[in-house]
């Protein structure tokens, strides 16, 4: 489904990516793992066209994304939940969801589907997004991304700063989406989540993908986690 092949990207003079490659199939969760500043977020931004790649290729079901304007990429069926959530804080829960639905012209059925996944949002439709708790904001950001009925979901540290019950809720939904056949890329620092959730971990170091391992392989050689995460 998603193929990322040897992408390079820079912020002005700062070379952030110098060779990242990995692929994700339908129904798979791939975790991007690495230390702070390794290039995980930049990899996701490059897939979304928010930072142009200087070389390499990104394709979704064989369609080249690198030549596409950034605003068209979500319409290809990619739901992106950025780090820090970035909702419209002054709009209500309902209005934030409406914005998500509009991107691909989705209607009532999709709205019901996302609200069934997050009943707590249904109870808070009129509440201003900026006044939701951190966990509720993460739910809303996820719900909004799902309003596109994506085939690929990109989540950048969705559980960061959340309390355990909220983490479980978000993870539940990620597992459900995998079961529905979505391809999922997850940037994740929590080793237990990587081990329990992913089909593969891709290790990023200094802007390069340097290794990949299944949870079973990681259980055999936990030194990889120490090496690439420093924990
Ligand atoms: P973290 O876990 O801390 O979020 P990360 O692996 O996601 O880290 P990135 O945010 O992708 O790392 O950053 C990769 C490199 O690019 C870092 O050296 C960072 O300082 C640099 N970088 C990120 N954003 C910018 C920017 N807007 N301008 C210049 N350099 C940037």
C-alpha cells in the first residue's frame, strides 16, 4: 500500500532525512522508532507533502505522492494525526468533525461511524474543542482524520502525555482500524506499545532507516531497543 523509498529531505540548510525506506501493507501497523530528533516526524511530514522530498519516492497503491500538492494528499485516502493534535480550538467538536467530513465529501454514515468509535465525543458535540481534555482532544483529532475514510493512517505520538485509560482507548481504536484493514504508521516512543501493537518496527537514526524488526525479533534481541532508543 504505502512505499517509502530512500527519501531525503531538508529544512533549508538542515538535512533532516538522508535515506528513509519502509513499506506498510493493508492491515499492518508499522512503528517508527528512534531518539528525539531522529527524523520520525519529518518522515511523516514528507509523506504528507508538508516538506518536499529532494530525492526518493513515496507512493500509495502505486500512485506517486511526491509530485502532488500537499492539499491533495489527504484526498488520496490518508488520515494524518499530527503531534500536538492541531484542532480548530475555537470550533465545537461537531464543527471539527464537519471539517473532516468535507475533505472527501463524506456524510452522515461516516459521522455516525466515528462517533460510535468515540462515544465521549458524541456527549460533547457542542463543546469547544479547545476546552476538551488532552485525551478528548486526541480522540477528536483521530475522529477527524477517520472522517476521510482513509486507507492509510499516520499517527505521530498519539499517546504522548495522556493518562493510562486514555492511552488504552486510543490504542483500542488503532487496533480496530487495523482489523478493518487500514494500513497504519505509528510514531511511538513507548516500548511496550511498540512490542504489543506493531507488525514491524522501523528504526530511524540520524535521518536514516537503519534497521527493522518484528516484535518477536525484538524480544529475542532487546539490545536493539537500547541501541536505538537509549532506554
Ligand atoms: P521527536 O521524537 O523529538 O519528535 P523526531 O524523530 O520526530 O523527534 P524530527 O522532528 O523529524 O525528529 O526532527 C529531525 C531533525 O530535523 C532534527 O534535527 C530537528 O531539529 C530538525 N527539524 C525539525 N523541524 C525543523 C524545522 N522546522 N526547521 C529546521 N529543522 C527542523
